[in-house]
C-alpha cells in the first residue's frame, strides 16, 4: 500500500466508477448482509441496499451529473428516495453531504475528498445521534475517514477492522439495540455494508492510474 | 417456507393492487405507494397521515377512511417508507388545516418522517408530528433507540382521526394523539419467528417448547426467552408488566392483538385471561378490541395494549369509523 498523494486528482468518472463498484459489491454481498441483519435486525439490509444502489445505477445511466460533487449528491438523493428504513437517510446523507462539501469543481484532490468524506461522516453521526462504539455504521466509517488521510487502502482496512470490532459490542442505536445484551456476538450489518462501500472506493483507486 | 406470492420484489405492489380492487372507496397509488381516502382533502379537516414498513397489515392502509387515517404510506416489508411518499400523502390530504404525522418510534421511521416534514413545510403545508412509543419491553431507553411503537398506534390513529373528523384544529388533534400515546402501554410475546419474503426462512430460531417475551413487530427476537407458558401465564405476565408501567387510575380500552399467525380462537381465549387479570388488578375495562391489527407477517403470538381513557377519549373511540379493517357507528 502506497501513501496517498494529497494532490492526486479525482474526476467525475472516478466517482461514477466508485458507485458502480459499490453496487457490484452490494449485489455480491446482499445475502450476507441480510443474514447478518436477521441475527440482530429484521433481515432486509442486503435487499434494501440492493434496491437503492440499483436505482442509483439507473439514474446515473439516465442523467450525466457534472462533477464529482453532483454525482454524489445525485446518488445520495436517490438512496433517500428508494431505500427507506434508517439506512436510506443515513447512507443518503453520507453521499449527499460528501458531495455538497465537494462543491461543483470538475475535479477534486484526494485531500479535498478526505475533508468532504469526513464532513459526510459527521453528518451521519449528527442525523443518527450515534457515536463510535454504539455498534452502527459509524464504527466502520469513522476509522475509515481517519485513515483516508493516509491512503484509500488504509481506509478500507480500517473500515473492515472497525466492522469486525462490532462483534463484541452491545448495540445502543437502531433496531439491534432492542436486543440488549443479546446483540453481543454479532457483526453489525450497517458497519459491514459501510466497510464494503469503502472497499469499493479503495478498489476504484487501485484501478485508477 | 412456502408463501402465497409471485416474487419477493413485488409483494407490496401486488398487495396494493389487490387492495385497490377490493376498496373502491380508497384511492390507491400503486406506483408511488400512497393510500388515500377518496374524498380527500376534506374541507376544514386536519389530515392524519401515517406509514411504516409493510408486513403489519391491516396497519396502516387498512385504517384509512372517514374517522381514522386520511392517508397511509406503506414501505417495503419491515422498512420505513421514503420521504417522497409522505410528502405526496400530505399534499393529497391537506385542506389548508394542516397535517399530523403519526410516527412509530423506530430509527428509520423517525428519520424519514423528519425529512418529509421539512419538505412538506417547504411546500407550505403545516405539519405536526407525534411519536408512538408504547412498548414497555424496552426498559433501558437511555441505551437503546427508545421504546418502540406497537399496538398503541391503533389507538392514536383512531382517536386522532376521530378528532380530525369532528373538525378539531391541528393543535387539538396533535394534543389528542400525544395524550393517547402517553396513556398507552403494550407488551408482546412471540410463539414463532417470522419469515420475511426477502429471506424466505425464519428470522430467528425459536424451538418448539419455548417463547420470546418482549418482542417488537419486526421479527426481531425479544429480550428474554422462556419455556412455553399457558395462555393464563402469558396473560398474567403481560398484563402485570403493562399495568406496573402504566399505573392506570381509571378505565382502560384493551387491545388484545394477534401478531398474524395466531387464530382468533386462541386470541379470544387469551382475552378471557387478560380480563381476569385486569379484574384482579381492579382495572376497570371500558371497551375491548380483539383481533389481528398490528401484525408481524406470519408470526404466532400476541400483544396486550391498554389505553387509559377519559370521557373525551372514550367518546372519540365510539365515534363512527369507516375503514377496511375497523368500522362501526353511523
């Protein structure tokens, strides 16, 4: 893994390819996400994200949002309008707020993206009222946002580690929290899908010269 | 698990098409997933809008009609609807008197209705929101998402809807809804897990000879598992738990609710036990409703909801209602 060049530029196509990779990852892992969700939730996380990301792909095909910010704002809005549940507003807010922070530049630097992604993660924390350790998406997203300053690969590793670290935690937010201590011993589905999103980001960066 | 469906992806749309065919008095927008009473908006009346994941039928679509909900927004199975649906519903029922959102307390429902309220207000619709959180099984509200909205949703929708039908202004309809929620408590048990169409197999493993105490309505396991109990023992446990939390000082309306997979024969037998415990506890019963109203797909089990009523609430309960699932009076 090489260190991030902070002035590396990311164009509109990079963000389209990120969302395409994330969609493929969600398609591939939908069964596992739903399985995790059935242990401590209501067994639909995979199918809900599948529906949302498929509609993002349809919309990306129909519209040609101009600039990295516009791509992410469009994707975020699409998730809010199609996913439902808590993950719709939360994932939608992550992408929409990251996109808004990127503004309307035709290209952004890796450093600018890191700042914007951190703003997106902060917006998720504010909307859901959760903090690290509550056994939520944030347990993957916060370490990822931190490590993104180093490299995309480091962010993916941190997110994966964060998702695995939710296993011994007791859920304090969301539907799993109703289980009390019985939520312990299961990996959080939201943290798991968040790690997939960051893994797709690292894969996209890896494939980009 | 065998299911009477085509494919999991279309269960909600298929059900809405069937509902439209069975209920010409409702306006069912299958594409946008909104169920509206056909005469909406009713001049001078506050619109009462609710919604939530599908799988709890007849909640909420079955409660749309004169005297109850003005509109309902069904989400995917066990998944909150999206803000677009709620804004569309609000616009369809707003007569200028404003709209009340009845929101069950689940993270997803709260987030989506919050977003919808903002968007509806941008369109010039006055919106009030009431959260339903009656489930006493959630004891540790500091370290959870808070008490869940379950059986009391029926009471809130019926009584707020009756107040709106009488022409009460938005502040009063909202106040009624809050009062009903404040005075209602529920407790549920599961005898079997639930099978969602998306998963096709039970969401948790509940062996023969055991039951879950303190379940919600989404197939999530409860807080505690015990050896199977009799109807009498379950009623003792559930009613005591509710009464200890509600501490009623007057008459109550009782909802003995089936979770979808328990026959009415058993529910009526269970109601006999519930009434016995209430008599022992010296809690006077004003009205009782028995049936499958706030369900969890095919789950076997039941819940008990008590709502302490005053004269006004009891009058609103008795007021006429004309919906697919609840109808009396007139």
